[in-house]
C-alpha cells in the first residue's frame, strides 16, 4: 500500500485514537512527525511523546494522548495543505484558528513552528495543520 501523504496519515492516526478513547497511539518516526508532536505537547494537546526502537533500524514515535474528565484534549485536527495542493502563507496572512483558541502548525525555513511563533519571527511557510 503506497502512502502519499504521511503527515495526513499521522494526523488521522491521532484523530482516530483520540476519538476512540485510546491512551496511546504510535506510528513510524520522522523528524517532521516528531516536531509536530513536540508542538502538540507544548500546547497541551497531548500528555507526552517518546521515540521507541522496536527492531534495529525501525524507529517509532509513541504519543500519550491527553483527556480532561474523559473528554479528548484534541477536539479537532485538520490537514490544511496537501501534497496535491500546497498552501503557503506570508506572515500577515497566516489564518487564526477559532479566533486564536486553536493553533496552526506551519513549516518554515526556520523549522516547524506554531502560528504565533511564526508571526513573532516574521516568517511564513506552508500551513500543515490546524488543531483545536
């Protein structure tokens, strides 16, 4: 089975695990996925993440999901840009999610960061996902 949108698949794994009430979900490791997990942890959407090595040469990233009184901390997570239609924004036009209640994850020339940090550093880039 060919996987053409690895970030979209990653976000779907997180969304499905959160909706199903799972405590932990895991997927293949990549630097981009690790940076997205770091942002989600720093913003309080997941409890923690760790890199695991099950067999030599095959790293995985394991996310511990966060729930508040049995309700998932991640209400929604959406892929914005896709491999077939990349969407780029400059600093002034980065969209706000739910009027600032959610975050946008952006890949820039200075790395993967959330929308507020990109505005502060005055850099734009490809809008990967929106989380609320």
